């Protein structure tokens, strides 16, 4: 899921929002991040940044809406996606490097 935002200027901010289905897990079990940066001609992120998102709304049935504001700090082509990583100590020890990326 790489999104584009047209007509942003350097210094502008925009809100990134993502809905996450967690099933029986809770927001305390997971960290949701926006992953963004400069992209090449194939829309692959070349210089990456991450920002931790916060729960905006409990949508019910194991679904949560997350949000974060991102600033445009320089001109160019940028892409973004979301990723979910385990937050609890028991997950970090048994699944190091485990990441789930947003579906396209």
C-alpha cells in the first residue's frame, strides 16, 4: 500500500490513517508505524523514516484505527506504507525481526 499525496509543499503536514485488524490481540501487544521516504522510479523507498502511530478509534471486533501526522521536510517523490511489529517482551524474544506490512 503505497499512497501518494498530491500538491504538498515543503513544511506541510498531513495525517496518515490505517485500520488494523488485531483479532484477540490488543494495542498494547503491537506497535503500528508509518514507513515513508524518498522513492525511486519504481516507487521503492530509498531513504526510510518511521513514525509510531497512535490509536485514534476502537472500531470493534478486533479492529483499531491508527493515525499520525507526517511533515514534508524536503521536495521530491515520497511513498509510504504501514507496518505492525510485536510490542510485548514475550513476542520480541521468540520472533525477532517479525514485521507485517500493509497489503497493497
